[in-house]
C-alpha cells in the first residue's frame, strides 16, 4: 500500500501527531483500508490492526447495525458507537468520529464510551465530584444544613469552602433569608469591626450615616466568616458576645440590637493550634466549631480533575469565541499529575488561561500555564536563534524546525503540531541538528 519509504515516514509522523493531539486514531485511504493506526487505537479496538484492513469490517463486523460502515461508504462524516471486546472478555462501547479527507480517505478518532461514566458523579450546589470523600461530604451537608448549629469548614485555599457554606444555607430552614459572606483576612482590623458590627453616624471620620454591618444584614439568614482564624483577638471577644447574647452593638453605638443569625466559619489552618499559640480564643473556638466539616484538597481527589476540567471547558465554551471540543491526552496527563496547591480555583484559572493562550478545537498541553509544563520546559535553546547566517547554513529540515520553533515562541508541542510530528520526534531531530542542548 505504501509506495515509498518517504510516504511511510509521513504516515508515521501523522500518526504520532494524531496520538499526541487526539489519542486513538485510524487513517484510511479512499478504499476505506487502514493506512495507519495509533498504538492506543489497537488497545481500544482490542485487536492488532494491520495496514490494508478494511475499516468497516474491523469496527462493525457483520452486525445488523452498521452506522459507521454506512457513513464511510457514503463518504460522509459520522459520530456513532460500535461494540468491541473488552480486556476481560466483557464488551466495551467505542465512539467513532469519522472525518473525510480531501484526498478521499478518512481520519477516525476513537474513544471509549463508558456506560458507567456518569455513575457516582454528583453535581449539587455548584460542587461536582465522583470522589467518595466528597460524596460523603455532600451527604453531611444535607444533614447539617437542617440544623441551627454553628459549623466550621476546614479546607485549603481555593478548595471551595464558600460553596460548602452556601450549600449549608440552601439546605437550611433559612434558605429564604439572606446569605452574607466576609473574608476576615481581607480587611484591616478597624474596618473589619465596622464591616461586621456596623457603626453609628459620627462614630469616626467619614461615618456620615448609620450602617447596619454584615451581622445585622444577615438577620434571618446565614453569615459566612471566611478565614475566621484571622480575626483579631479584640474582635474575637465581641464576636463571642454576639454568639452568646444574640445581640450586636455597632461601633459608636450604645444599645444592643437583637439578631437572629446562623454562623458558618471557615479556615485553612488548625484552630486548635491557633488556640495553643495564643492567637485564638478557646471559648470562641468551641462556639463556632460545634460541627466541623473537612473539605479535601484537589490533589486528594485526583479523579475529579478530569470531571472538573470538562465542566470548566463547557462553561468557558459559553463565554469565549474559541470552542474547545476535546482535551488531548498529553494535556489531561499534565492536569492529573499536577499537585494543585491552589486547588479547584487554580484548576479553573488554568483552563481559562488555556482558552486564552491556545487556538483551535483541541486543548493541548502547550496551552496550559508554564507551571504545569515546567517553567523551563519547551523553551527555545539559544542555539536556535543564534543568527540568520548560522540558520542559513542548516539543512532544509533543520531550518523548517527552527522557523516553526520561532513561530511557536519556543513551545515544543505547538511547533511539533505545525510540523506534523510528535514532540519526541521533534526533540530527537533538534538534537540531531544541534538545535537543542541537554
């Protein structure tokens, strides 16, 4: 089938690029025979794939329903499902997306459609998860939400503590009342006091009118105190009085005002340690920590990374002109291997970065922020941009590689895609021509 060694090399390079960008894939000639198959496609189809195999027979066999075979025979694109043998004698469902080529052939992109993919996935109150510990947390939210008890949510920055607080409010009898939130670490102490408890007119310079404060604004509802461990000690004493007496005295005021508020607090640090260090009052800790809830970090539930990524991609497709249809295996691998010190918030920001910096329907590893790829990874070696004269002395292929790297701003994955080769092949040829250093 392959008329020359050069054609075979071109097919190999194309397959490497396809596997990098899209995972399992087949390339067909106009007679619907397999010209090449990626390694992952053989694993998914469940049988070795040799050049010359007829794709309709390979994928559809002699079954009564042959949607892929019929579409290929008609020369039209299709997205359909076929059944293939699984690794343990079971059956797997494979989605086949066929795109015709101008040459008359086809590119077939394959992926496994797991019938149980949605099993165990929950999306409630803005929280999406399939992780057992997170699913248990959702059950706990339902139970705790019905009570009036004070709750302390413990979790790392960016893990979604406010989402948990809002969920507790929405499941409570106070759901029709206000939900107010304040970050205790975001304001200086003098401003934090008046923001929490309000102030009377004339209490300080600029206090031109009475202000109720967040505690009173949350009357009949819920007040969420984020980073509660950052409350100054003098304000901790005043907050304790609010909890004990259910009244608040505004700054500059004299008369206590009755309030009916449920308090939900959150922190990324141990309050017990803060008490031991003298930074937090033990009596206030016992008041606000009646029911502690622990929110796992994203690195503790790596199975949610792909799930959350799909969710953020869908949300950003609704906001951005760029439409991402798939995430390449390389990009997903980087996302799942990263430790996510900023948790879900950092993942959301990383996907938005990829939307802005990348192009096309595939979100690739080159689109992701530098910290996910390694800060020095994929940068052009100084030898690549040595000088125009030096560049002219390179062989034609080396000049092509050098130009592609410059146009891709040194990102190997983008340059490799433009050249129609994998990053591994690109790196090997860069070394061959002296365009990279170890």
